[in-house]
C-alpha cells in the first residue's frame, strides 16, 4: 500500500510541478513539496509507533493471563 501512495505522490508532484512551472510559482511548489514529505514522514512514524504499542499491549495482556 505504501508503494501506491508513493506513486500517487509522484504523480501529484509532477502535476503540481508542471502547473507551477507555467504559472511561475516554483518556490511555492518547493515549499509544498517539503511540507508533504514532512507530513508523510510523520504519518509513517506514527503508524510504526502504533504498531509497536499494539504488540507490547498484546504481549502484556498474554503475560497477565499466564500469571493469573
């Protein structure tokens, strides 16, 4: 699924890049690109943290059942 998102982001960048070239808004395009990359990195990191938290929660739940 992540590869599909990257493909969509690439197409989005190409479309915005072409549009910004013709309108002269190159700096805006670069800033939007930086923001999009930052938000994507934050999203991926939060998903990884959630995955680890779920694994820890599952492990502790199983350990508590065994102890009880």
